C-alpha cells in the first residue's frame, strides 16, 4: 500500500508560480499512474492533471491548459505539478492520487479510479 504526501503549497500572488510535489512511499512508485485533483470550499473535487506510468500526461482543455504541467520522477518516487500564471480561481486544496496498474500507457481522469490519496496541500492565490 502506497502512502502519499503533498508539499509545496502556500500563498502566492496572482501571476505567480508554485510547484507542488507528491512523495510516495511504501510501494513501487513506477507501478502507479498518478493524478492531481483540487477542491475549493463549497465545490466538488476537480480533476487537474494525470500522468501514466510511462509518462504520458493529460491536462484537461480548460483554464488549466497551458499553465499547469504534470511530471514524474520515478527515481525520486515523486510526482510534480508545476503551476504558472496562477489566478485566484486556482485557490484550493490540491490532492495527489495513485492508481496501481499493470498498464504503462493509460492515465486516469476520474477520482473514483484512484485507490490512494494524500492529505492535500493548500494553495492560496491573492489578487
């Protein structure tokens, strides 16, 4: 069973950048597809980005496209979310998630597909 711990959140001015990290332990990281989700107060959890075991990645074609990038470093058991040009609407608790899979290529965009979750890291964007 893998444990996930997010870090890198904080307060940033609009237009700024943050890089979130999610460190995995207790499992073979390369066997997991990974994802990032976020949840703002009063809103449902929202898909942010996903990356397959082989590194194929997906950022949905919405306001995050072109600003957010997901990557992974299997040697460090870590997945990253680089967030640029932050806007106040990006403020939320950001969660990373892991799904064990024997397939290299698929990524997963639905929260229900993920088995393991971190505790989240708060991102606040001031205008």
